[in-house]
């Protein structure tokens, strides 16, 4: 694996670099040697955050962990990615389509199907055009973390979502 480490508001010391590489090297049993792994370490006030992004054909495997100690965050992020890989293995490697990024041993290993994704409820609703700000108000009124709506300006289906710190995000389609 090719690990690229960058820092925001933090100097990447040899100790941090070594800790990240040692921890993420445990993931080498899943990925081929030419898989890229992007790591961003950042510090915001007392928050020590690590973000790991692994693009694989057709998917992105990502984990973000925050704690008050960067080494704790580094430990947590590897565990989360490993859990994601095991849980979603069948989806990630479906019909060998995305198999190029994964090691043969990981692909061929049998996995329990207890974690299969099951959709247990489907909702249908009409979408009247509204502005993103109005969609945020509607989302708050419903008590949800996201809200799907038809944007009155673009006529496209958009999603607003609640972010940390009482801020909002907008997802617009790109075709």
C-alpha cells in the first residue's frame, strides 16, 4: 500500500508517521501493494483527528476518528476500516467487479452473511420544489439529520444534511 500522510495545523513527526504506517500496515492483508491510502492528520482546539480515505474501483473506504490524543485516534481508525471491510466485503467485491484493489486471499475468504444489508422500509413522498434554506427548516421541523428535496432553482433532486456544530451541508447531483 502507498500511504500518503498530510497534516493540517500539525507537524508530521517521525513518531506520528511511524505510528500511522505501523497501524495501517495491518490493512495490507486486504489490499494489493499498489493501493493508495490518503491520511490527513489535523488538530482543532483539543480535537486530534485522523481521516483515512482509500479509493478502490467504484467505492471509497473512509474513516474519520477524533479524540484528545492523536495516537488513540490512529488506533481507532484502523479498527473501524477493518470492521467496514469485513462487514461489506460481499458488496465491495461483488461479482469480482471491484476485485482489482483487494488481495486474492481476502476475496476468496468466506464471510458470514449475517451482515447482509436489508432494506426493511421504503418511503414514497411527493417533492415540491423548495429552496435549500427552506429544506433545512423542514428538516429541523421533522427532527431528521437529512432531507431530500427538489431544488426550486435547479429543478434537481438535492439533499441537505446536518453537520457538527449546527451547520448544514448541501449535496447536489453531478452528471
